[in-house]
C-alpha cells in the first residue's frame, strides 16, 4: 500500500535526521574556525557555498575528500600558488538558508575570493520530507537521535491511520515542493545580487543537482522504487531547469552539469544503504543519497573540466 511506502520514506528521513544531527553547528565552526582562517596570508581563495553535498557529509576526512578540497589541489598544481579552501556549506541548508547566512555574515572571505562555487537546491526538494518528519517527531514526542525500532513500530500504526488517503498526502508533498521551487527561483536572484555587490569579478560556478535514485533502488526502505524514481526525476528536472535558466540569464555565471555526470554512471556514486546504530534496537538501514568518496571526486572532476575551459 502507498501509505506503507510513504511511511518507509518517512522512517528513512527520521534516521537521516540523526545522521545530520549537530552537523550544521559542527560545519559552521569548521568553516569559521578552521586552520585556514588563522594561517599566514596566502595569494588566492576558493569559496564554496551549498548544503551537505558541498560540506562533505559522510566522508571520513572532509578536509581532503570533499570536492572543494580536491579542487584546491588541482588549482595549486596548475599555478603553483597556495589556495585556501573556504567551505561555507552547511548540512540541511536550502536556498533560503544560504541567502540568510550570507546576509548575516556567514561567508566572511567570499568578497575577497578568487573563485566561487555554489551547489544549492537539493533540500528545496528533500526538505519537504524532512520538515514533515520533524513535524511528526514533535507530534509523536519522538527524539530522532534516540529513535528505535519499537518507536517506529509504534508510530507506524498511528501514521498509517492518519494517511488512509496516501494520494492526498503525496499531493501535499507536491504542493510543498512547488512552493519551495518558486522560493528557489527567488532566492537565487537574491544570492546572486548579494555576492556580485561584494565580489563582481570572481568566476562564479553554479552546479545543478544529481539524482541519487535508480528504478532498481532496493525497495526495502523506499517502497515502490520505480514510482519514487519517477517522482524524483520529475521534480529534479524542474529544479535543474530553474538552475540552468538562472545561470543562462547571467553572462558572468558558469554552469556545471553535475546531474549529467552522475547519470552516466552505471550506479549513482552515493553512500546508498547505510547502517545506523539506533542504540537500543541495534543496527537499522536507510538510503543515504549523499555522494560517497567517488561521488565527491566525480563532482570535483566535473567542475575542474569546466574550470579548464574558463581560465
């Protein structure tokens, strides 16, 4: 039944919330208090804006494995100049969060940066499920950091009773996505204006968003994988069209097609099914759409190819 599939997705998001717990605060501290901030003066700066994809969530060593760090290495090998990697990405951010952070001084080095890279928008889609999961966690008085299989079993009965009309629930998710995509379009304009008022000359690379799902995605957590894949493709296409149209409207922006690079892979280079230790209930699994180390490398290499064409 569709309500069971939607509940499975809801459960996965609840577990993902735990995986991201504290990451925003941690990444903020790392972005502003990293060794690079106190290092001796250097000649060039790379600033990266985005969400958990750009932050490097899931990497064993984000300072070397996330795509901005790999780009830094390429840049240094190219010109022999020391580059600083100022990564201002925050896990969980959507386009409005990024704009808010800029307006509140979260990217101090961006005005003096020599290159700017931005990847934002994934959470304008996934955020509707995260927000719904948070609403239900509050309603059911659940702590996502300590959720157990017994908790999930208990709320599943409540959840299924409340979603007797799963088509209506799916329509509600779509309504929220539609609103978020309208907001994305507006936010991109605000982000662009804020940056260009302070840094009018730096090459500004804008990445689109890849699809982490396939029709063959294990149905264990996603329910009807083919149905979810179709839903993801449809909305990601809309999101990426907004991003492409935005970059096309500004001659000083450089578009990078990450979605096409991932689509060429036999399987998306993402973390995929990941074990989660819930504490009391042992290990459970959820589907993690974040890029794995190979995925981060693919993003870096895709951006680098475009950079080589725009010296």
